């Protein structure tokens, strides 16, 4: 079993839909990261959180430390949100352990 | 403030050659991380360095791979005697201190022919 599990693996949505991507982890963490990998391969850090909830534009990330679970929400999705979304946890010494990613496709 | 720089962006090597991948962290960042993404796989941690020190190399293959982050200049990931299985995207990330948000470079795509 992977230390970081994401679901779903693939997600197709229509423009405007509310999207949720889930992440569960099984190890002790210092923080949880949500990353976005564009079709060209570049990686952008979206959020780093260790408790509660963060919001940036149409993106919202939440974490429940007791349940070892985090969610990434996208409101009013748009085709430009199409990308791979990756959950990663920071463990001792700052190394990141990554989930397999969720391929999101938003159709117009 | 320039972001994390990696070069080259694409590198082609024949089996048995050496590959040198460079990473210049963001200004003010002294912590560098290398990650590898094999084709159709997720990202995997390789090594974590601070200036002149290797902090955690538990993700590095035991042979042929080495990394350094000298006092001056970029961090370098060196792969000796490359094999086809080394073909992957290699990403570097940097942060200003331990357990901080990491900023990723654009990656180096290594192809071994």
C-alpha cells in the first residue's frame, strides 16, 4: 500500500462543475502539499498546509490531521484547470512523498 | 526574482555516457531537492541537500548517481554510465528553510538511447 493514496485517478468534468480530489496518507507528516503538473510537465505548488483550510482564488484545500485526509476543491471549473493534481506529504527532513496524481480534464 | 532554473531542459545521452543535470535554486534558498519522474509513474524523492552538505540521500540509487551543492554555483545531479532505465524527467525544487514550501524547476528530460 502506498503511503499516499489519491482518488480518483482520472476525472472528467464539464466546465463550471465543482470538483473534489481526495488524498489519504498513512504516515506522520509535517505538512501536506498540493501540486499541479501542466501538460508540458512543469510543476506548480498550489498549497502547503498542516491544519484547517486554505483558499486561493477558485481553489480550496482542506486537511483533517486526525483522519489523515486532505481534499482539493475547484469551484467553477474551467478547461484551463485541466492538469495532473498531485498530493504530496512532507515527512522528516522535508523530503516529499507523492501520490500517483489525478488527471483532471475539464471539457468546455 | 527568478524562479528555480534547471539546465539543460532536454538531454540525450547514449548508454554508457555521463549525464550532468544542473539546478540553480531561487535567490535566498539554500535547500535543494531532486526528484525523478519515470515515464508513466509518479514523482520520487532522490536527494536533499543544503549548501555543501547532503542531508538525505535515501532515494538515490546506490551506484552511478551522485549529487552535490557547492558553496558557489548550482546543484549538480550526476549520473555515470547511463542506462535506458535512467530515461526520466528530473525535477529540482528549492526552499528557503527546512519544512518550507518547495518551488519546482521546469525539469530536465533525460533520454538515453
